[in-house]
């Protein structure tokens, strides 16, 4: 059994935003030299997500607008968590809808994704550097 | 370490629908001859889900109605993604609520599920064949 | 390859509630003596969740209020599932938002969590004992 670990550093230049990180995960799988296994990709921060969806026109904007409707940023006084002086109460909720992590199979040394599946980092409290963990176990 | 991979082909005869695929995953675990490990079951399409809940009366209907309330199909013009000519903007959002994948433990060669846990395929843009990936790693 | 399995028994003394189970998962990783691998932590019941977020002031209360808005408990007649005589139709939906399971990497024998990541059990139909499965695979 082999294992591989890497942290990616990501800074989104806005409060909410998305970044396609598929190519970085492909590189991790290549570096790991693991042919059969699983790769776990997870946000190490609790106001960010890693998720799989499509890199298609309009979609990321739809996610942002929809999440804003499900868990609005304002008024910030609606969240108890913000009573501590912060303003990211909504970000903790948005991250639950989109998820913390994805697991992807590795088959014949290749990330075993469907034709339109792309791996995204989702940020809900940005403007600072955050980390994504990539951990691979296999053979 | 052993690995096993299979694709299931599923066609739901309506736009939104659910299918209990537990028995097919049990068969994969049997075929794999893996006694201790993890099985990953994920939709390979970005408008479908794999999730675990119960096969109990009324429940799947409640999911469909609730998801329609959280991310309505109509009016289709509410989604930027539909400006490309498609109509499945809502399906990409519904799939995020229900999730892309499940991981289930395998213990003594058996799918290690709770008494009411059943594995479902959830479709939000149906009427065509789609694929589910089953990948098992273990020993 | 090594494997480890344990069930945690949890009883939340209210219909909805949250419990930080991080320390119990740390103990499982210690007991397993696995240095590199993955730990799966999942609810074995379909009206409960295991998820990762922060143990910060106000946050768990925000989750409870927000989930009540997304999938209200009352009126109980709004759910078809409750026509069977039960009252937990909402709990099956709330659990989908928060998720069934988390996967966490193990690196150098330590749970590979970010600085604020804590593992929670989320209950949406409590007042009785339920089980959480902890399964570890690695070396």
C-alpha cells in the first residue's frame, strides 16, 4: 500500500468564488504513482467546500445566487455565530450545502471521472489564503 | 490490496426519479471477493446523485417535492446556465443537496449498512442512460 | 493492509441536537495503530448525520434554526412519509443537507484535520440510542 499527501494553497479574491482544481488533482495522482486507489480532496477550512460539478457557462454564477438565497449573508445579525463579532455565519451553512470533500476513484493511474465531472474549490469567506488537502491511498 | 470496478447503466423514465440500487452494490461486493475495505458509489453525471436514505413509504415523493421547492425547475429563465439553450439548471443544484457519492464500509465481506440504510440513485435530468461508478479497494 | 471497526452509541436528549465526537474518533485512530489511511465515520441511521464544521459559539444553534427553515418539522401533515403515522419526515430531509458521512485522512498516525475542523454527530429525530460506524483502512 502506498500513500501520498499534498496541501494546495488557494486564495479567492472575493468573499464568494469558485476555482476549478481538477488539473492540480490530476498532477497529484501522477506524482503519487498510485494506479488503483482512492483520492480524498477536502477543504481544511470550515467556510469552504470541495465539490464536483460541471465547468459550464452560467453554472458557477447560479450556485452563488442560489446559495445566497438558501443562506443569505445579510443581515449579518440573523446569525448567532456573528454575535462574536464575525460576519461569516452564512459561510458555515453554504459550505454544508456544497460539501466538504470528494472521493474519486483512481483506475489505471487515471482519475476515474465522468466526461463532465470537474473538481471545484468553493469559497464562502474569501480574501485570505486557505488550504485543500489531497490524500491518496492505493497501490 | 485488491481493487474492483464496475459501471452500472441506469435510465430513469422521467425527469426526476429515484432507484434503489442496494442489491446491485451487494452483488459488486460479492464479485470483488474483498472482505475488508471501502466501496465508493458515485454518479458519473453532474445532474444525478448517489445517496443513502430509507426505502420507506412517502419518502422519495417527499424528496422530490422538497427539492422542487429548494431549486425549482421553472421558470427555466431563472438560471443563467439555461441561457445556453438547456433546461437543466435546477438539476445541477438539486444534485448538490443530495450529494454525488457515498462511501460504505465492507466488513467480513458484507456491506456494512445500518438496518434501514438503502443506497439510491437520484435523477434530476432523466429520460436518458447514465452511469454510476462502483469502485472497491481493500483486501 | 489493516482494518479497524467500532460502533459508537449516542443518545441525544432532544429531537434535534449536535454532539462533538472528534475525541472519540481520535481514540479509534490510536487504537487502530494505522499510520496512513482513511477513516470513514457515518451515521447508521437515516435521520442523523455525521459532518465536519466548527465548534464555535452560536454555530450549532444557527444550524438548527436554518435546517428548521429549509425543512420545517411542522405541520407534520406536509410530508407524505408522516402519513404512515410517524412524525420524522423532516428529519430525513435535514440529514441530506448535513450529510451522512465524512472521510478523514490519517497521516503519521494522526487525524489529518484542519485547525478548526471538528467532527459532529447531528441528530434530527432523537430521544433514543443510535449508532455511528467508524471504519479505518490503511497501514
